[in-house]
C-alpha cells in the first residue's frame, strides 16, 4: 500500500506538470514558430532580445506562455545539440 501511495503522489505531480504544459502550449508554440521562421539567420543576442519582447507581448495578449521558457530545451534535442557542438557548430 505504501508503494502505491508514493506512486499516487508522483502521478499527481505529473498531472499538474502536464496540465501546465498543455495550457501553455499555444504561447510556447507561437514563440517557437516565430523563432524558427523569422529569427534563424540572426545572431543569438538579437534572437534573445526578440524572444523576450515577443514573450512580453504574448503575455499582454493574455495567451498562456511558459514564463521561463528555454527555446533550446523546448524545441531541441540535447543529444543532437551536443553532436552539433562536437562537430564545431554553434549550440543555437
């Protein structure tokens, strides 16, 4: 029974995280699409500035978005990015 109780707690936390991610999916995807479509050729510093501006505008529009969204972690595969860096490419 104790093992099942601890599993229930894990599932409650998992459910909370999943609901939050689903709720913020629209805003996160909007930022991601903008980053890929419009900002890919620009330097990282410019992309970071635009990312912050877009995030503020999306929040003003009352579209749910992850406040501490990390584009690379959200839309990239860490192992693939690691391979890029090992092959001399940028991590962004």
